[in-house]
C-alpha cells in the first residue's frame, strides 16, 4: 500500500508538470488550474507516503520517476528531444531507484 500512495504522488506530479508546461507561464487558465490541483494532490500523497518511507528514499523515488516520465511526455507531447548524455543520466537515475528498491533495508518491501 505505501507504494500505491507514492505511485499516485508521482502520477499527480507528472500531470502537474505537464500542465505547467501547457499553461505557458500561467497565461492559460485551465492548465494553470490543473497545475495547482495536481501539485496539491502530489504533495498530499507524498505526505501520506512519508508515514512509510524515510524522506530521502521517498523523495528519490518521487523525483526520479517524475524526471523520467516528464522527459518521455516532453518528447511525445511537446517534441522536446534529449541527447545521449541526458538519456544515459536518466538511465542512471532509474538504476538508482532499482538499487534502493531491491537492496536497501530503508525501503519497505
């Protein structure tokens, strides 16, 4: 169950960041409203996840997955391309998340 709260926090953060880009610096009302609501939900859900995870672990997973998801959405929706060093760096972020999940005793299993 703790991972569910964290997963929904990542999803809400990803929606919020996508809407932030679409808001065009808060000049479009609907994406701006989505940004505010999604970030509020993300922080609320992250707060619940912090009952189960140490803050460093939760934030590493939350921000790391958010970075990767936003990069994919940036490419698919906004046409923002990444170069090889950016892709390799994001691969290392994912590898770090896997190491935490699979081998760390500070993460709930």
